[in-house]
């Protein structure tokens, strides 16, 4: 969330910075609400001071005025709260300002490739899709999931279920033992305030799965990503500088309505309502965000290097970044059946944007109280990694070779073959 005190120093500059995100804000409305809010606060403070002086004087002739002040204060306080609420609602729906390193653009067509890694395999047969391979193995069942639950769900069975679990365990071990993240097994349900803290609410409410409770005011949501719950570990805290950086990792199911993607990737496991993801979160001093972003992205790409999967790294343009991000790298893995790269991880620096919403601060070495920097990234999306392994390691007979790094997690199985 944006700090109105900072916006106030140069309203026009704030408006212009948001233009690169292809967003128009009503800066006059923000300015007017801010001015009215400040005037009411000043008036309230003046009346409170007057009432305090009356109480000190003990002059009975002023008691009537004291009662009038109380009524005025009540009315002014209510008006000020309403205006402040309107201002906060507007500010909470405005995305983060892109970092100067971010290329200016409108959509994914303006993203910029940074690098490519790994060798794309050449097949002497036409590569099958992951869902063709899975159905032939009798280990992916979309029809059964539609029957029991609905579209965009899947039953993963037998050795493919083992492979999915192996991927998750391998990623966790790598991030904990080699990359220095602390493993967390978090709740899968988040409160409204927690969802607000990382920017999922109020703007993206339509994408969330809300859970109905008896108390209508007690709003809870299934997490769309572990980022939400991991980042909020530090909400409403002043974090000890000696503890920074904090690095967390969790492997969890994630739940998304995918409200804006009807008609996209309807076949297979690319875009599901429920999927597994290993999530990385970092809490750092706010001037160390960009260095941490490079580190986090390298941790994610290291998994693909270990699995021998070809991929590319892309920096997202200003119009394609997530709501809370100031800078984002997407990692895209090669899928032979589509002959193109598909996103498997997104790593973002959010600067102090989420920390402002969460009220998370630290004292620097000068004893100044500052908001922390927050970062998040997939390390990796487990379902999409499963897809990539299936397609890149497929054989002509429909079997799938197991990457060597995963074999210890699969009872040293070398191949998944049709029964």
C-alpha cells in the first residue's frame, strides 16, 4: 500500500509513475480526500485542546461549551473516519510502483528475455502432451475429478503421485539444506486481514475461494499461494535487525478460481483450481531487495538445473507484473508438446509495499524505524514441474525416465512405464 505522506510530496509524479502500469488514477480525488482528512484532524485536535483547557479551568460557565464540544467531536470523528476509509480504499487498490529497471510495456509480449539455459531435447517421434502420457499410463484421471469435484481438477495416481511427492520433497530439501530457507508447515486458511496484507484483497477478491463460517463477519479464505501466510508471519511486528534476512519455504496446496482465465489451458494440468507449489519468501532490509531477488531467482533456477530441464529467464514489463511487485522475473520451462516455454516460477521483489500494509518494520543501524522489504517466488510450481519432467523425459513407448536427482526419493525407480 502507498503512503499518503510520500504521495503528498508530489502528486503528479505519483500519477506519472503509475502510467507505466497502464493505470489511470484520479489524483484530484486522492488530493481532495487527503486535504479534507487533514483539515478534520486539525479541527478535532483544536477542539480537544479547547476541551482540555476548559476542564483545567473548572469554570462552571464553560461547562455548556464543553458539552457542545463533545457533540462536535463526535460528529467530526465520524466524518473523518469515513473520509479516511474512502482514502484507504482507493490507495489499497493501487498497485506498486515499478522499479526503474523494469521495461515499460503493456502485456506479456513486451517482456524481455534475459537468458536461456539447458539443451532442448530432440525426439525421433512426435512428443505427446503430459495429459496424453498420463492417461495412457492410467495415472492421470481428469474425468473422475470432474465427476467428484468439477472441471480444472485431476486425480494423480500411482507412480505419478509418487513422482509429484518426490519433486516436492526434493525441492524442500534443496532449499533448506543448500539454500538456507527455514521450512514451515503453515495453515492453509487465511483471514481477511492476512489476505489484505499481501495484496490479494480487496482488488482480487473474485479470484479467491472464500470459506463460509457461521459468523458472517469472520471471513476466511483458502490460500492462493503460501506467500500469503508466510509473509504475514511478521505482520504487526518490529523485526530485530539481527534476525534479517528471514527466509521461509513451504510446500502447500494452493487454491485459485482463475476467474480471468476462462477458456485458457482447459486441457491438462497447466491451469488448475488446486495445485501444489513450493514457495519461497524473504524478509529483508529494504535496501537489499534487489540483491535478494537475484539470489531467490537463482535458487529457483537451480532446481531446474538439477533436473536437467531447459528453461529461460524473463523480466516482466511494467504492464504484466503482479499487483504487489516492483520487479519480477519469470522462469519458463520448455514443453516439447507445445514447442514453447511456459511459466514455472515467478520471483518478485515487493519493496516495502506489503510491509506497509502489514505494518512490519525494523530499526536500522541508525535506529531509524523503517518498513522491511518482502520478496516471494515459486521454487517451483510442483504440478508444472511434473508436467515438464513427463514431457521432457518421455520415451517412444510412453514411459517416462526419472531424473537422477529424483531417484533416491522414488525408491531408486528409473522409469515409469505402462502397467
